[in-house]
């Protein structure tokens, strides 16, 4: 069986579905961000692979390793793109950074002056 990869930006993350047989899957959609005619492509992660979708955020730039699965049911044919590996290349929600508050400008506050105790309470 051949495996494929594609890069794109996550646009939709659907809720996990669990069926009576115990089978579970989670679907998500990426945009390939082509300049002309970008494609919205739906993938699914099944069974234990649903956990890899939980770490995704809408807006993440990802690379997906997937297999193409096809089947026939009642003379209709269906194709699924089954993701088995997801690598986040660029996170839409970067880790919070420690920010320092800017010091007030001007002579409003002088920490060296013990007489500067203008407290509003």
C-alpha cells in the first residue's frame, strides 16, 4: 500500500465519533493553500490515532501522512483519507511568552524617592 503526505492549514476539527461496535474516528479538514483553487480536504483518524488530532488547533500548519482507503457499499464507492501521522509545522497558538510590563513613561513614578507615596487608597 502506498502512503502519501500533504501540507496544509487546519480549518475544521470535528468531534470524535464512537460507534456501537466500539469503532471510533475523528475527522478534520485542511486547506492546501494553493494560490489558485485551494482545496479543502477532509481526513479521518481512526481508533488509537484519534489522539493525534486532539493536539491540533484550527489555523495550525501541518504535514499529514495518510493512506487512501476505498470501498464499495450497495454499488456506491467511497474513498477515505486515513491520517496516521500529523506533524505541526507552525502552531496557530504559540506557547505563551513571558511578557514584561512596560515601565511608565515620564516622572509619574520614582521608585528611589521615599516621599513618592501617592497611593489612591
